[in-house]
């Protein structure tokens, strides 16, 4: 088992060769999992950045939300993908992990549900395996910001779920978050 890499940058602009995770001569798949809520709010945090870069992701998110609602089933604990980039050498797939019940408010300080998150995380590698080529996971520090979860707990889940399977994982932290943390 290896640990994940923590980098400062934008998860929607993965720089694979910089982190030594790929052979530039081999086809590669990047999975970008992020946490989403179950009420249709897709305009804040990393989801906003993802939507700006790849507008189709919001349409896919809403499709699955509407589908589950129409069939009166809970979407929590489910993961769905959006194919956002595809060439002979690189495929990028955004994975929407429905692990957040509602949004963060004073009466809902932690909408992130760890059990639903674990269920979602367990399924993320399947999106890479099905494409039958090497894949890496590049993700934001999901669930700890607007989700209200503990990064320490989520970090353990990343190590025990993805790193334990020897899947290369890179976690992205935005510079402003990094600078604020280190200036304290």
C-alpha cells in the first residue's frame, strides 16, 4: 500500500506527468470523484469549478437525481459518472458521489454522511476498471468543506479504500486554502 500525494492546484486541470503517475506513451484514465448533495444544489465549492469547466457534469448530475426521485428511491450512497474528456491517450471521468444529505446550514452542520461516502468510494474504482486501461484518482479534499466532515476521517477512508488497493491517488488543495492553513 502506498500513500496518496497532496498537491496544491486545480483538480480540473490534472498535471499527471508532473507527479510521475503516468507513462506518457500509455493510454490513461483519470477519475475525479467529488461529493454532491441529494437536493439539486450544484453551484458551490468544487462542483461549481467542475460545472464551469465541463457543463455536461451538471446535466448528468440532474439526470440521475431526477431519475431516482421519479422512482422514489434514495440516491444517497450511489455514484455516477460524467465522461468529460476522451482521446486515444487520455480519458477523464468525473464521478459524482451522492454522500451529502442537503447542504450545510446552521441546523445541518454536517450534511456529509460517512456511511454513504464509504459506499460511494467503494464503487469509484469500477469506473476505471470498466475502461480496461490504467487509471488514477485525482480528487479535491471532498466532504470536509461544505460537507462539514472531518478531513482526518475522510483521509483514513481514502487510505483504507483506494490506497489499500494500490490505486495512485492525488488529492488537490487550492492554493488559497493551503496559504490560509499555513499562515495560521
